[in-house]
C-alpha cells in the first residue's frame, strides 16, 4: 500500500536559517504529492503541491520538487521566520481518488 | 479558499456516553467528506469516507458500530463515537475535497475528545 515517511522532529532553528524536511514515499502509479501545514490550534492547510515528476511546488517561500527517481518530495525554505513554527505533513494521493496518505508530521520551531 | 468547520472544538465526556462531532462545509457542497484520527506525535489516520446519500466507507480496523457516520446533507457530516472509552480519546479531524483536479482537501480545525 501507499506510505509516506518523514523525518522525525521536532526541528528547532534560528530565524533566517535554512530549512529542509525530508519526505519519501511509496505508491502505486503516479501519485500527487502535497505538503500541508498545521499552525497551533488550527486545521491543516495546503502549503504546496506537485502532480507529476520534476514539478516544483512553491508557496510562501517554501519549495518542494517531485523526484520520481528518488521517490522524494523534500520541503525547503531558504530563510525561516518565527511565524513558520508549525507542524508540517507530507502527503500523497494516488489512484485518482481523494484519499490522502500522510506522513507522521514534523514539528518545526523557529526561535529568535 | 473553501472553509470547513467542526463543532465542538473540544469535548470531555464520561466513559460509556456517546459524543457527536459535526463537520460542515461552509461555502461549498461536499458529497464526500473524510474523517481522520490524529494521535499525539502520530500521523493522521483515515477512519472513514462519508458519502452523502449512502453508507460510509470504513477503513480496515475501524469499527463501524463504534464510529457512526451520517452524511445528512451536502454540507454536513457527523461522527458519533458511541459508548466512548478512554482509549477513544484523540483528536478527530474532518476534511472535504475541493472541486479542482488535484485532490486538494480542505480540513476542519479538529475536535479534541477526552473520555474520562
């Protein structure tokens, strides 16, 4: 079955540091890949997505590239801010349906 | 973007009682909604797919008699945890898919259930 593996957190960074959160997946066919973010006390929000190999999703300074050869979708940001502190979930959807398979989530804490 | 609400945001109940959680799509219609359970430091686990006008589809290992789902209208799905026990304490989240082609989901803020 489908699965998503994320690096374990929590990740603690200083403001303006470079962020990478690793995500790899196993899926049948050609899945769509997503990063969702959950701010404290809020529901999950879509951060970015990519639907085919070599696509790059980007939003709010975050980027992730769909790498079919390494089955990865690592999340990166060049300079994090305190407001980026949240839990980040990598997810995939395959088979043409709407079901999402999530990774375990990675908590990010950005300090001044 | 589309908004999904949940009510209540948190509930505390005694063991053996039943608790109903509502999930509403506020500005769009959803013939399908999804219910997830999130354990501390764990991923979201899909429990079931709620289908308007038909029975819910439950994931393997989820007791359908324990977690009753009713998709009453195109904007409302309810999850009822029957005869709740402490091990049912968790964070329950619903979502509804958008109408685009990339399976984007819109999530509710979640309901924290604590069973004493």
